[in-house]
């Protein structure tokens, strides 16, 4: 997973996180950096479930 982070010195960078790590925008990392964006691809995961819009 890739995320854009803002470092404590004010610079932004893109970082890669290992699979299985759950992060959200606004999370503060151990080095003091803050998650500012999580770019997602247009592809859906194969295991993702789409919600039913209508109940019968």
C-alpha cells in the first residue's frame, strides 16, 4: 500500500507500507509523520464485496 505522508519538517513524500498494515488519513507514524493521502487504484479487490442497494 502506498500513502502520502507529511514529515515533521513540512516536506511530503510517498511511502510504501507492507500488506496487512491498516492506516488512515490523519494517522501519526512513529517518526512523527502524518498520513495526508491514500491513493487508491480504480481496480476493486477480488475479495471486496459490493453492497446490495435494494432489499427485496
